[in-house]
């Protein structure tokens, strides 16, 4: 990191599975990521509850006495569906409201192994970065090659000219938590000259939610 201007990251949002996965390495990596965040004095934003990898990373961060914020749709709190959130909890009405709040309250994003929900959150953040809605770093923790297929697909889309080389740089990857956080801190956003001219305006609602409506 010598000679590199380091981005100040105080809060990282982690997207990951509500299941633990087949490989015990996923659980170990989730706990280790939480430990790394705690030791680096970085707070956690996540989807709430205590299931699967979400519970592992949030527990580890809390054990290192860092703040944990779970943002969870109210529907998930019925009948204790996902368990008790480790830390402060904010209830929202919709999945979209949840993701917008995660974007607003976080300085960077990390995806651990997960399913469709994790991939949706990851690619939504990448898409919003490409559109210059935010300029925050996004990375995947590629444990035991879990994301190899996804990264190969993204590179294939670049070759087929559906993703630009500039946009490809938005998605960072690393095989260890420390390496990934280092890369997030060193990230420099390179906006598309055309897309950076788009005007995105906040709504006038009481909650100051972001209105992702394009002004043409």
C-alpha cells in the first residue's frame, strides 16, 4: 500500500448467504472477514438476522466491539423468521428501500458466497456505480474459487462488448479478507464521461430516500 492514496472506509456493507453453504471454508471466511473488519475498526452494515454467513460475519464484528447495523424488511421479522439481529436494527418496507439505505450508509461493499439475493445486491450496486449513482468500491471475496464462474462470465461479457473495460474495473476480487479490504481502500472510481452527466435527484419524502429516476 506504500505510495497509494488510501480511501477512508468507516463502514462496509456485506452481502452474503442466509445459508452457511456446503464448504466449511465459507463459514470460516465469514468469521475471519468480521475479525478483519473489527481489527481495522470498520463497522458493519448488513441485511439483518443471524442466519448463515450473515450471522457469522455480524457476530465476529460485534465480538470486536464494532457497530453492527442490520437493515431488514419488516416481512422478515414476522415469527422471528431470520433470528435476532446482532446489533442495531432498522426495519424497512421493501427490498428496494433496504438496498438504497445500504448504499447510502456504507462506504464500500463486499460480497461473500450466497445465492440469488446476494447476486442481486452485488450487481445492483455495480449497476448503480456504472450509472454514477455512487462511486463506492465493490468487491467479492473469492473463497475457494466460489466466484470464478461469475468473474469468467463478466470477462466474457467484456469480450463480447456488453460491458466496457472501464466498467469492468468496478468489480474487485481477492481471495483473502485483508487483500480485499486493501484493494477497496486503494480503489479509484473512473466514471464513464457520458453516464457521469446523468442527473439523479433525491426525493422529497420525509425519509430522504434516493429517487433513482433518470432526468432526461
